[in-house]
C-alpha cells in the first residue's frame, strides 16, 4: 500500500475529510452516495498514487459497489491540514 493512501485512510478513519463540491455533484449524477465511497475506502484497491499532482498529492482507487459495479475514486491528501478530500468519482466501463 502506498504512503499517500495510508494517510488518506487514516484521515477518513478519524473523520478528517471532506467531500468536494465536484465529487458531490458527480456522486449525484451517478446515483452514488458519498458515504458509500467513504465506507468502502478500507477495501479499495490502489490503482495509482500521484505524489506530484497539483494542488495536492492524490490517489486513484477502485471500489466495488453493492450492486457489483466498479467505480474509480480520486482522493487527495492535504498536507497542511492533515485532511483527505474526496475529489471525484467515475464509473468503470
């Protein structure tokens, strides 16, 4: 597991995260609730760490929804505030 993902999981487990407006909109468009993504982060599969992404380091993880469909979720790590941000979600086709 990557270091960025470890930090993000720690922040989520300690309620130190927020859902970006964009992510909230994309969840609504795709019939997903953000809490499902938050709850599924523990079992999420790391696809890619992006330590140089701007404005914050980020990860792409794949999660399986209750209906069996897959989504990819982007989370970022906010170093200065030690928080995680749910950035966006998209369906895997």
